[in-house]
C-alpha cells in the first residue's frame, strides 16, 4: 500500500505559489520523500526529494516537518505548464528502491 | 539524469495476440528497471522489477506468465503482454534507477480490440 496521502485536487492562480501537501505519518528514519509530476499521457518527471532537511532546486522547494510525518511541495510561481498530477512518494534508502505511487494531487493552474 | 525511451509509443492489437514493449536506457547501464501500468484517471501501479541477467520480481497479483519480462542487457528490458485482452488496454511505463532517483520512459499506450 502507498505510504502517502494527498488531496485529490487543487487549483492555483497563475503566478501564485502552489503549495501541495503530503501526509506520510508512518515514514521511517531511512525513507526519503520524493516528488514527481505527470503531465497527461507522459511518464512521470522527477521534481525534488529530501530526507529531513528542506530542499530547493530550480523547479521547487520541499518543506519537511520536523517530525517528518508530512511535507509540502512549493512551486513558487505556478504557470499553466505546471498543470499536472503531483505524486508524493516515500522510498527506502536501501533495497530495490521501488516506488509505490499513491493517488496524487491533480493541480490545475488557472489563467 | 538517465534518458529512457520506450517503443512503440502506442500500439493497437487484436484480442488474443501478443505485444512486445521495449524499454531502453539510452545513456546509462541499468541493472534494474521497473515496469508500471496505469489505467485512465488512476495512479501508476508497479507491476514488476526487472533485473539484468536474472528473473523479474513480480508484484502481488501480477501474472508472470501473462506479462513476460526479459532484461537481457544493461540497456534493454522488454515486456511482452501475452494473449492480450481488452482489459489489458492500459498505459505501460518503465523506469530506471540512477543514484537516488528513478527516471521514467514516455510510456506505451496499448489498446486491445
């Protein structure tokens, strides 16, 4: 079973920050949090990942709570091209590194 | 990151025939590849882990005799859907692991008539 829960859908105005929450209350100490997105009929695209510290790259920021039971992906200035399904995934740091996808959040960026 | 291709991008076949889908890691030697299936408006479901030079590891509920996986080289894994039926119509996606990340192919849309 997926180890994450996310809201089914969200809307965001173009140019505003999109904040996508994820709950992973059963995460263990050796598990990373990954975020991917999938634009319609394409393969998922990597966005960002983290273990316990907040992370930032050219696409997004990842904020992980101190107890690591939840996280938020932030797209600082959403554009229409950011409309996609966003998946939060918890993955072990050892083993086969397989991903179990949850239902994801369908983000719609509105003009 | 790793560049992953799939062939074909879409295929239509008749019920009862077999279809082979190729997944290639273009710039990276992948000892492990993953195969996923995605039905419309649903999430990706992991089908199996493909291991170079050995048997694939299938997830619970996935029929290994129906979905044949061959990972004969470090850059190629194939998924063969045997005796396909309309309920096998889906979007099939592969991925490779490089470092701490998985990189996904563009997917193959299978339609079984």
